[in-house]
């Protein structure tokens, strides 16, 4: 059970609710604060002109709305902005949006009735997920279009995703005994005005990015191991003189994975031995290729980027991103732009660039293992069958290469791609939801690339018959992955096994070693 409103929500809380089916509970003190905000707004708004209560919205705010129409105004806002298009967000992403919106509203700065947060809690706990389209939001007055579709479901209209099916909201609510939202003052605007779509997707992106980094470090270590690389490039002494937390953390994890490997070599034993310097030409490479030797320097920045992104997006998750802000303490209402999504947009762009580089490293390590002229150790494409007759991992390399190329193209930043709209009221926008969704696509792609690399590493281990020499950690990974992807010699379609390995990585636990 995660108590929302009692303290800051964390990435682990998010993982518990979305990925592990944890329930949410509303803190009593937070509910009291929400109610106090509502009562204050009800009294304060009498005989005053307040944006979004008795005025139009955006560039039409100069038009006053008559008293008899103020409640209908909120319904009009939700219905008119339910204009999304494209694919529906998967149910777990839509649920993440609800959690993010609940976190904003429970702060007690929106003037909403407690019925709204209680309804969100009920939908989250019963896995009734809104039908939210990917296309529509520009991330300026928040994720207006995406959150309007959430609002449409809250008032009992449109469709929801329930039991893995798209169903009419009214029917699902009736079956589960859920009462639709009734507008009291400004519940319509408070639902749709904020960054909760990009933030919810962003939080899940960070969880998956951490898993990717964990598996990238692990597979990089296994690749070094089967190549019998030297141990000094991930040593404490070499990395500590570079003053970056990420690099040193990656090196530490690397050392822990390979600490008892019987394949990793010591440079002092092999190359500093006088008997080994009598030759003019050495059979072994004195230094490994960069994709093996520079792992800590390549993945270190990825680690640091994920940490920074987690901090910023978690701050946004726990922030008030509504407008206006109803401040009971100062007995006032403040208008501004807390709904603007630049913080999340920039972080999602940085995250997808970092993950693209991670996928590029994976592809280079894969290519190294598949190219016998480079590794001088394995048959072409780690083919365990008859050369020329069988093809090994040849076909799968095409998928990895094309997927990485797509990642590279998707890495163009959305943060700098503002288009003015809304009669130029929104004349600089964040495109934050686009940024978050594109980052998700890069992350999903990268799981495919790492799955292909993992399958290749397993085949290489079996070619070498080196299982008894593996480190304890890598042996465990070998056994776990071989349970879902058996050794193959003959050519058979591998797309189903690729999906199984990818799913194994995606559904693994949030790695504790990455904080």
C-alpha cells in the first residue's frame, strides 16, 4: 500500500503501484488540506473574476461566463479538448498518468472537491485505465488533450481500458459501483491543466532505463569475460582518477560481476611478464577495442543522466503544476505557468540520447562478437552449425542494426521544437508528452537490441564450452536466460525467442545497484 499525500512519492513507489499492482491510500491530513482548499476557493471566488471559474480559457479568458453556466463551462472544457488521435497509450502508461495527476491534486492547491482525488484512487486501485491518445498535447498549458481524455472518463463518458479491453466508461463504472465525478467549481480545468501525462510516462521511462543500464553493464561484462579481456580497464585505480560518479559506479558494478571469473586476465601476469616480451609481434591485442575497454566511460554518463532525470521528474511528480494556484495560507490565488512542461521535456530528450548511446554500444559489442575477423575467436555470426549451410545469428544482426539506426533518428530533441498555437497565447511550448513518448520508443527499441546481444553471448559461451570458468554472477545469468532461450544449431525462426528474452529484460526487477 502506497500512501499518497503523506510524503514525497518516489520512483520505487511508482514501480510498486504500476508494475507490482500496489494499491494507493490517501493520507487523511492531505484530504483535509484538499477540502480546506476547496472551501477557501468557494468562498473566495464569490463576486470575483477568476480565470477558469467564470471566464473562458486561454485566449478567450477576456469573456465572462454567466453564473448559471459556470459548472457547464467545466464540462465543455473537458469535452472540447478530448480531441486526441493516434495510438492509445497502453494501460500501464494511462495508469501512470492517473497516479501523477493524483499526486498533483493531493497537494491541496487546486480548489477541487475531495471527490476528485477519491475517484482517481478508486480507478487506480480497480485498474480502470483511461483511454488516452498519444497525439494531441503540446505540453504548454500542460498535457491538455491527454488529460482531457482522463477528464472525460472521470465524468463517466468515453471509453476506458478494463480487463485488457476498451469498454464504455459508463458500463464499467456501473458494473464496479463507481460514481462519476460531479463538477463543483473548477474540477474540469484542474484535471486537464498540468504536466501529468508527460510526468507519468517519464517516471516509467526512468524505471525501464535503469533496467536497460543494468543489463547493458551485465552484457558488457559478459562480453569482456568471454573475450578473456584484461581487468585493468574497469579497475578501481584507473577509474577513480576520473572524477565522475557514474563512471566509478559502473566500474564498481563491473568488478562485482566479474570478481571470481576464471576467464578475465591480469595484465601484470600476462603482459608485464618478461617471458612475454620476447616476441616482435604479439598474437593477443595489447588493448581491447573501445566497445570492450571503454564501457565505464560510455555508460558512466548514461548512469549520471538517469540519476539527474530521476531527480527532476520526481520533483515534477511531487509539484503543483495546476494553474491558477489556490493558496489557502496567503488567502490568495496566483496565476502563472506551473503547467509548462519544459523540465520534463528536456530531461526526456537527455534520457533518450543517453539510451540511444547505450544501444549503440550494445550494437558495437554485438558486431564484434559476430565478426570473426575482429574477434578472431568465434566462427562467423557465432554459427554453431555448418559454415555456409547454417547462418547462426546473421539474420538477427540486421534487426539490431536497423533498430539502432531508428534510435539515432529519434534522438533529435523535441525540447527545441516549439510551434506557437492557441491563437498565439501558447507562443512557446515544451512538447513534453511527445518527448516522453519518443523516449519510451527509444527505450523499447533498446531492449530489442540488448536481447539480440544476450542471445549472441549465450551462443558464444556454448561455442567456447566455458561455463565452468564463468563468474558466479554471469553463470547465474547464463542459466536464467538459457531457461527461456535454449541453445540452437539448426536454422529456425528466432523472432518469438527474441520477444521472450526482451520481455524477460523488461519485466525484471528494478535494480538495487543503480540506486
